[in-house]
């Protein structure tokens, strides 16, 4: 098998394992090694077809037909003629969701699902519709279908997290953590057995001469004194580190959230009398180090720069907008999954300033609010919940946002809580969140 064929096999394996984007990258690599690889061209077309990019899928199949007279490609091209109509049905379904016509949207999406065209997006929005209707079991079926094809799909992961939070679904077992615990227990057992063996050996020292014992005791005393001194030194260092960390935390706490959003992970350092890190930024762009690119861009984008440096910053911003938003969202969601909410906030804050016009913005704002709520930072949680309502008054999470705001504010600001409750009842009269808690708030 030639090199192109081997890369194609890897692409197929990635696709079968549910890593569609990696499979696409490998397809491109296979085709670059042999532009007449019929199998790779067909797979490339199928992957774009599933993702909903009809033009790119047709382009791959058309090339394959022209170069290889491939009969499979011509069949795909003929079948795809009917899929133009499904694009319009899909667009109509999204409009129905915006108007909160969930039943109408489901009917349209059901027509879209008669083929595998746009499989990921169609199934994601079917699951979203069922979530809005409170039918979590049905929603989960379509979420699992997406994750089977695209394990890292951001929208499917977000939908699953909603079901975990509001439905009866339990988070998956973290086998990695379990294995770490088992390994730790095994290590402790070994240490205990080893210690017992050494104690037995120490007991035999009683047979030594008195002078020998004294020598051993004196050596042990020297070691103990050394250990005590090292421990004392370590404790002193830790105290200084803890003091520095405490001061840093206090300093960070007084920063405004808007500054955090625009300068995530850059600190309070000003750029006066500092040299623009052109070579470092260029290297970060070359290495596709999204996080480092974002740190440099956030630190320098509002600074007076020469034209070449400004153009480099703009290039960095384009990379963040095109690839960084989903990268940071995925990273934030992975920390949410592990319940590391502080770390999740960092990556959502990286993504938010660059997410305008991106379909993930609604999810980013909502998950920011959830992550702050999860660490009892209710002030920031309310801030992002309200931002979600302002930016997306009929968005994917409107009902959940209103309900959480009712719960958070009902004991501290009844007037606000009532206003949220009234809005939930008036705008979403059939919502599953219109429960006794909301009724009690309205009756007070």
C-alpha cells in the first residue's frame, strides 16, 4: 500500500472512531500525496456531506468522477440533487425554533433527516427541540447519534450537559480517575508491606553491640535534625508562596469582568517601554498555539503599533475568531465535565470577546453563567445570565436562564425574582419550569 493509501486508512479509522474533523484533515493529506486517490476523495465528500457542506462534498465527488471516472461518485452527485431542497427545509426549521414553534420545527427537521445530508446539524437541533419540550430521553437519543459521529461536537456536548443538569441523566463514570485511585491504593499497600519488612530488619539491630547501636542512633538523629530543618525551610517557603498567592488573588478579585474578557490571562502589565514580541507571536501563529496567540493579541491589540505589527495582531485575531472560539469552548466544556469550573471560566472568557456572529456565543455566555453559579459566584452568574437574555431573548437557554435567575434572586431581591417569573410565565406559558417555585414567587 502506498503512502496515500495508508493515510486514507487512518482517515477511515478516525471517522469510524467518531473524530470527523481529524478524518477530514487526514483525507486532505492523503489527497495531497495522491490527488487521484478515489477512496480518499469519496470519503472527503461524505464527511462534508454529513457536516452539511453540500458544495464541498459535490466538489470532491465531481473531481473524483473527472479524474477516475468513479461510478460511486456519480451516484453521490445524482443523489445530492434532492438535498438542495433539504437545505431550505433546514433553514425554515431554524426560523421556526426562533419563533418558538417547536412542533413545526420538528416536522421540518424530520423531513431533513430522511438522508444523511447535514446529519450533525439536523440531529443537534432535533435534540434541542426535545430539550425545550422537556422530553430529555428523546433528546438524548439524537445527542448520542451526533456524538457517535463527532465525539467533540460542541453543541451536542452542551445539550448533554443541559440534560445532566436538569434531567435525570447522571454524568458518565470517569474511569481515568478510578484507575488513579486504584493505583494509589495499590501503591499504599506496597509501601506498608515494605515498611513492615524494614521494621523487622530494624528489630534485628538489637543483636548489635551497644556502641553499634549508639552509632546508628547518632546517624538517625543527624538525619532527623536535617529533615526537621528542611521541613522548617520548606514551610517558610510555602508561607511566603501562600502570602504571595493570597495577595495575587486579592489583586485579581478587584479587576472588572470586562477587563478579564478583553485581557484574559495577561495580568495588569502595561505595554509601555516594552518591545512588541513579533517573533514570539509569529512562532505562535506558525505552531497554531491558539492560547498563546490569544494572550499576545489581548495584551497588544489596544496598543499603538506600527503597520506591520498591527497587521500581525489582526492576523492573530482572525485565527482566534475562525479557530480559537470553538477551541476554547471545547476546552471550557471539558473542564465543566470534570467540574473544574474556575478553569472553565478562563477559557470561556478567552472565547467570548471573539464570538460575535458565531453560533457558539449563546452557549459560551450560558456556560459562563453556569460555571460562576457552580462556584457560588452569584454576582457574576447573574451578570452573564442577564447578558444571555439581552443577547438572545429567545435563545436556546432562555427558559433555563429565567428559571435560574428566579432561584438565585428569590431570597435576596424578590422584586427582581418576580419580574423574571412574570417573564417566564408570559413568554413561555407551556414551559416545564412553570412549577410551584415560580408560582410561590409570583404569589408573594
